[in-house]
């Protein structure tokens, strides 16, 4: 007899979660069978997807370290995903212990992790909210208590905007955060690109259609439009494995040629 898999409270075992699929690709443990099935279907046509996921994570860590070194002391991470070390707060607080971080995700598994990991962490909070509703995020007492919108702020939308369909107005979501930011603040985006291998995109579409993990693959021009109003720094909008502002670090996930699942990343600083 097969042992039934334990499913966390609030999780529908028949519906894949983008956060848990990503966790599986990163080698984590917080996923259920439906998430693994989606990931394995992707890996069958894009075997480099695990390396791309690790490169995306490295991009995020390198970017927040760089921005903390530039003087930014507050960060909102939208679509946080399952906690992975080094975390955003570990990274930026290694630069300055004064850094404050708010993690935002609508997945109940992410919320459970945040409750455990951040319970005794002053200056760091995790909230369950949907980035599609920016007013709810701004109104949350954890956000208003930690984030001073009159000071430079970094907003991270790493690996999340491709889950926002066109009719949900991704440009409007970005604009809502941009309007709350002051010059010197930064927006960090990474996005699955329409320039990926067609069979990889087709498999993702087939495996996630109608679920919260369904993605909208955008072109380079469409992603650049989402960064309107921000001045790109570093190498610009490039594949995440190629984004860096300093020398390459040892142990980075190297890719042999262009990945079949392409994820581009960019960092924009708000102009005055």
C-alpha cells in the first residue's frame, strides 16, 4: 500500500503552486506530487531548468547585495517563494544590520515558513498577500510599520510577473509600486522569456493551464516596457546567468550555451 503524502494545511493537492515548483527545481523539500509532476514535465524538454532556477536565485542574491552596498536599506520581496539560504535578509544584513525586509507571497506554505522563521526577527516580516492587489500590501501594518516610502526602497519581482496575465495588468501593478517609490529606489525583475525554446514553453503551458502556476511568456520588448521609468544598471536586461556587476564568483551555476528555458533579469533605478 502506498503511503499517502502529507499535505500542508490550506494546500489543494490537485493544484500546482509556482512557489513549490520552483522549490523542487532548487532542490528543496516543500512540494507535493502535483508540483513535482509539473517540474518533471518541464525538465523532460528543458533539462537545464534546474540550473536556470539556481542562476535566477544567484541573480537575486547578487542584486540585493549590490543595492545594499549602494545604500538601500529597505526591501519588499514580492512572490517570495519557499525560504532558501542565503535569504534576502541574510544577504543585505551582512552589508548593514539596519536593513529591513518584508516578504510577500500568497502561498499558504510560504506563510507557514515565514511564521516559523521570522517570529523573532525584528526588522523582518512575512505577509500573505497577492501582488495583484498593491493597495492591500501598502495597507498591511507590517509594511507600514517597517517601510518608509519617503526613503529609497528596493522592490523585488523576481520570477513572479510571468504569472500575472495581461488582463491582470502587470504594468499597472509595477506602476502602483513605482508611484510609492522615491528617486534612488530600485525595481528588480526576472521573467521567463518568449524567446525560450518553443517546446519548453509548450510543455509549461500544457502542464499548468488554468492553474495559479500558468505563465505568460513575454518578449524582451514587453519586459523592458515593464521597467518604464527606471534606468537599467549593470549589464541591463540579460539572461540571469549573465547578470553581474563584479567578477564572477566561484560555484556559480554554469550553463553550456543558451538555456532552453530562458529567464532574463534586470535592475532599474528610479530616475528623479
